[in-house]
């Protein structure tokens, strides 16, 4: 028989919920956060609401001639763009009503309370995904009604055809021309951008290891990526002995929350979004000020509401997201425009 839900059993209930909450945190899917594409750092409490992130300084890649008896030319050091991160707090409360306690609806109460472990990590994962979902805009309005700035520090959207550099008039494009669906040919077009549209801030061509393909949970797109990366032969050739140059050269990351609206509903217009990125050179940052945790009622902390008599449990977290630059990622909407 389930234990009684009353003031005497509150400590036992809270202990059970707390342990189940901690276990539930470990099981919440956080695909993008754990993909290697996010630079995560802890932000200690009492250290302010804002953090500045900056690109690493660039210097000339090549030496120059040193004439006899003359000084060598000084290296040119070029600082990159910076981006400010603002920490915000999130949370959700669940109340156990006095009626539920008197009617002893124990299973329903436990289920609702332990589900609290999902809400904050899921919100963080949704916000990270939406940096790409709305990567063609400079801002969007999230599920809380807040306007979220999603620009990189040159003031443009993450995905843009003429990103600027701090030390050169050169611009670069990180949108695959024509925004094609994923295919062997479109991957080659994205790879061409990594060769011809990747610079340091001095305008010199640099090489980055674009080792990851990211996509939505669209079945066709996933099958095409898996076929290309895992086939032992060229997928466009009838000759089974033909070598597949893409076999096992990249990893795939599937993001179920990518093709969603700002509130987390399905958005079919983003069904086949895909991109390639460098986990080594990523410039997206997640700062965790408060990891998701559970607040519980107890004697003396006003956990029982005077008017409603609810016992209130709450999940809280605090974090910020910032993206400094866009050189590390090349994107396609698949919409063909």
C-alpha cells in the first residue's frame, strides 16, 4: 500500500523525489549539448550576470623576407570578434494539492514530481538547438515570450553570405549555395565552402577539420547521410568495387529538436536542415551558472502555500549561450533558394 501523503511523511516523500530527480537528470537526452559542438564552462555564483567571449587572436601565417642587416618584420596580431553572454534563470513549479494528499493519489504525485528532472535540461537543449533553427535571423521570440539575440559579433545572423573579418575587407559565406537537400553532391558543395570560404581575421585562408554532419530527425536525410558515410563503395556508381571517399570520414549528429517552432512544436519547413561543422573550432559557448536542481518544501521554508495549502516543488537552472563567430560551420536549409 502506498504511504500516506501528509505532513509526517513529507520528509520521506521529499527524499524519494530528490533521489529520483537526480537519477532522471542523467537520463534526459541532451544530444547537442554533448555533441562536442558546444564549449561548456561553469560560471561561479556571485561573479556577475555577464561574460565576454572572444575569438583567439590571429597572426600572419607566413614569414617575410629579411634583408641583410635589417630587422625582421614584426608579426601582425589581429584580435577577433567578441560576444557578450547574459545569464538567465529558468524554472518550473509543481504543486501537490491538499485534495491529492487527502485522497492519497501517491502514484500520480510521484510521477509528476519526478518528471521535473526533464524540464530544465530540455529547455537548455531547446535553446541550443534554436541557435541553429533560427540561425538565418538576428533574433527570435522564445517559448517564454523573450526576444533572444542570435547574432554573432559582426552583427549578422549565424548563417550569412557576407560575414566580415576584423582585420581584412574580405568577407566569407557559410551558406551552401542554393540551399540544397543533403546528397553526395551537396556535401561536396559544403566542403568547397570549407576550402574557399574559411579565413582567419587577417583574410588568409585557413584549414579547419569539418568532422561532423548535423541534421534533423528526418528519416530520408538520415538515411542519405548514413548511406554516404557507411557505404564501402561509391553510392553513385554501379561498380560495387568503387571506393567511397566519404566512408567513415565524418560523424553524424541527429537533433530531434532542430525542426521546431520557438515553442517546441513541429516545424516542417525545417524538416531537412543540415550542416557541417568543426568540433575543434566551434565558437558556440554555454555558460552554466546553476546546474538543474530541485527545490523542495520543508518545515520553515514556506513550502506549503498558506492559501491553497499546496506543497510546492520546483526545478531551477541558470545559464547563458553566446556565439562569437561563424567560420566553423556551413549550413543548408534544403529549401533550394
